[in-house]
C-alpha cells in the first residue's frame, strides 16, 4: 500500500481565530476515507483559507495525479533576496549578498558563521535598526520591510542587543513594566526575573546601571523580552562579554525558553556549540552569503568537525 497525500480545500473565516478552525477539523475527521487516517491543518491567513490535509491509503499510485494541489506553507518570518551595502573609503562594500531564508513557527533558529559574515547585520535588519539595500522581509505574511524599529516592535519583534544598554536612574521593575506595555503587579515582575534565574528580591528594585555585571544585564534583558511576549525574539550573541559562570546560567535560560516555546519563534546569533545544540535549525553565513541552512542534526556535526563552533565560552574547556 502506498501512502498518498489528498488535499481537501475548506474556506473558513480566519478572522475568528483558532477557535473558528477547530470545528472544521472535527468535521473533516468524520469524513473518514480509510483506516489509519491522520488529519492536520495548514493555514494560509492571507488567503483566508484552511487546508485539511488527509493522509490515507490509496490504490493505484496514479490516483495522486487526480488529488494533487500545490500547498504554500506559511512561516513566522521570511527574508527574501536581502542585501545590505555600505560606503567605506569611497567604495561600496557588500555586507549581505542576496540572502533568503525562512523561520517557521515554534522553532529556535541559530545563525552562526565566521566573524564579519553578516550575522549581526542580519539581526539588526530583522529588528528594523538597519534598512536593507534590497530585498524584503515578511512577518506572518505581511511585508514589514518599510517599518522602523518601533513599528516592528509593535508588530511583534523583540530584540536583545549584543551589549545590553544601561539606564541610570531606571530600576529593573520599571524596565520590565515598560517591556510588558501594561501595568503588572510585583508578583508578575518577580516571575519574569525568576524565569531567567535571578532572585527577584535581590534585583527588582536595583538600578540598571554599572553596578550590574554583564551576565546580570543579559538575563535582565532576556526577562524584558519574555515580558514583551514577542512573536519573534532575536538575540544577538547573548554570550558576548560574560564570564563562564554566567554563560552556564544563560544556557539554562535558553534551554527553558526552547522547551516552553509556543506560538512564537526565536533567532539566536551565536558561535557557541551549547547554544547551537539547542537549535532546531542552523543557518551559516559567511562573507555575506548564506552557505548552509538545515536541521541541527545535519549542520552541527560539520561545524564541529571544521572547528567553526566554539565548545565553551571564553575558550575555557
């Protein structure tokens, strides 16, 4: 018996959200066509279309020709033919050279590669801090290329800088409330700090200034990203400038974030093997070009063999 793909196209009102789709799925299951039936949904929000995918058994194989339809899968983020050029000493320098990739829903994507390959530039373009010289960026199917950083933050993109900003006179609790965009009580503020492994009572009323270490600032910044509850969270080399002990705690934070990922996606720019090992997919950028993109299982062994991934922070064994 051959397993074939049969597609039934069902129109639904996507503006009603997920609850409006579930009855369609239940209805589809009652239309059982054979043993071992498995159904799942593929949503195309832009076309207000729901595809009910039915996996079942057919004979003969030629039957596939009569049931085949083209299906376009939607992604959380799409970069299409993205380029970035700057003027340097009177000459134009290419930083990103026509790169394209997608970030699916519910996945952690790691972007790695040699220094100067365009990783941080890519992160800053996604966040709207830099404007691309060419190409387009789509978030949930919407073209956001022309949006600035503030507009993209409102659209659901959170960004954590390689070197977190210090704010003299602003307390940690103020930063978390600003990130949340609403009034939250002390227990909620403390919960976000606990999520990143900080004792809330020791940090909630501290100023975000030079008294905090690099590792503490990193985790506070991650707490603000959690408070914002972004669709897409982008972290630019979170291991940069922190000691080995702080790095160990940082790994635990990202492991927990990946385990609890839901209705969102995460991009992490990193060289570190332990961060790459958490990723669902790995993208490799070198000399402004995308050289590899695949699952962790396919990409990471080759990086380790070539020595492209660092085994520990600060080179400590």
